[in-house]
């Protein structure tokens, strides 16, 4: 649907509007008590969350491409039904098909937590020879004093299905070299920069000093990004998500990424909630799995 049609069906004067984004994409724009949020319908991808009177929390690359079928560098890419490269099909797109799929806006609700937008995607919208399962997905984004996201996947088959999923969130930080991630101490992680070796997080804070691509397994429900230079802690609470990924491509790879570049790579960190690798979801026939995350910001120092 185009922006005008969406505005006619779902718009709320002064609170929810729709606009074009880049080359032919459409976004929802939420304005609520000084807070601004945006979701692009392609991929149901959150692309902005500016809490009232605070710096943006979500990072968006200044070089990102907003075009049909192109993954957007920043925001919250919705990763489903596989994480990273497909396990067997080299020709399959990285990170599954959901993040560039035509999600449908199905509902808008204003409540105590803010303004919630619900999107849907199902087998009839998009399927894949690399994961040909009959599924139905619903994704709700709530913009308020916190940012909440919840993905529910239904298995419509008569046999169990296996999938991976993640909210691949890009956070805006003062400088990647000056922040740390708490809540992962003692956890096992797969180091994708070191031959997929399994290691244990020794230090209380994950501090990055080079390319980092770590998939933590069986992680707790609460983690935080400590950003003393910006005087803030970004708190990430989740449920139904056993994995946490910490990623920054660092200088060489970051500079070489056409949709990121230098110095943009320094201003972001991905801390992703999901279910990947050993934490893959095995969903029984005719059942449903829900993964949620809530992001909030506290002042520190
Ligand atoms: O979540 C980390 C990661 O899997 C990295 O390996 C890197 O590939 C990143 O995702 C970005 O992937 P993308 O396909 O969006 O370029």
C-alpha cells in the first residue's frame, strides 16, 4: 500500500502518519509527546527511535540504501527464518528473507505503553525454497517511553519446524571504543572472527577493540550498553530469546562497507536478541513461539 492509502486507513492526526522513504519504500512515522519513531514497511524495520529530549537510540547509517529488496544498514533488521549464512544453501540470502519482505500493517493501537503497530507476514506473502515451511508471523512494535518489539511465529505445518530469528538492533553510541556491554559475563560465545571457536566471556563488560562478531548462547534476559561519554545506559530486556549477538565490523571492514563507511562504523554497536545456532527454535506442529525485546535508556554519571 502507498503512503496515502495507509494514512487514510491507519493515520492518527498528529501521532501517526505515513511517508515515502528513499527510492519507493514507505514508512510509518510516530510522534508522541516529543518522541519520534519510524518503521519502514519493507521488513517491518524500525529505522528510528528518538525518546523525548534524548539523543537517538537507534543507529541509522548515513550511507544506507532505502530501496526495494535491499537490506537497510541500521535500525532493527528482523532476521527470520535463518541467521547469518544459510546452513546448507550458499546461494540463499544472508539472514533469511523477512528483512526485505512485504510485511502488511494490520493494526494500530494506542495504549499506556505508547503507540503500537502490528505487522503480518505469511507463507502466501513470501516463501522460500530454502525454508519452504507454512508459517504465519506477527510483529508488534510499540513506541513510547520504551521501545518494545515482539515477534510471534506460528507453525502451520503438521510436523515440527526449525528456524532461527533475531532482532538485529543497531544502537547509536558515542564511540564504539568507549562503550561496554554488561550482562554477558561467564557466558559461552561463538567467535565468528576466530574460526567459530567457542569461548567464555571472562570480563564483566564486553569491550570492543577490534572486529567483533560474537554469538552468546543461553544469555540472561537483561543486558545493557554502558556509554559514559553520552552519560547513558541503554537497557535491553528480552523474553523468549536465548542468544545475544555483539557485532561491530571495525575500521577495515566498516570503511569498506558501501552502506556504512568511515567514520560511521565508530558510532554503532549491534546487540542483538534472538535464537540462533544451539538456541535455534524447534516449534511443534500447530504451535506458536514469541520473542520480545524492550529497550529503555537510563542516565548515568
Ligand atoms: O549479526 C552479525 C552479523 O551476522 C555479521 O556477521 C555481519 O554479517 C552482520 O550480521 C551484518 O550482516 P548484513 O547481512 O546485514 O550485512
